[in-house]
C-alpha cells in the first residue's frame, strides 16, 4: 500500500505522515509494538486476577483475543 492513498482517505497529506514517521516500516514497527504492549498489559491483568491458575488465565486471554468473551474494565 502506498502512503498517499490512506492519507488522502483520512483527509491528510502524505507530508504529514512523514512528519511523524520516517517510513511505512517505522509505522508498522511502532504499531506492532504498541499492539503487543496493549495485549501484554491485558494478559498481566488477567494473570493477576487468576493468581496461580495459569491455565484459566490463558483460556480467558485466548477467549478475549478471539472474541469469545468481551473485556470488562
């Protein structure tokens, strides 16, 4: 995917994109890192709630990830 197409769809210029990110690869790297951090924090919260029952924690995480149950906040 090229940068100008999604930026135009968002009503922005591709120059604005490069003001925030040096390349599409940098954007992808940062997006993946953020998504990983969010899921890690969610898993930490789930494991804290389940204590030593790691199987139950994994099952809840997987169900949330696959959409089988919704998160409670």
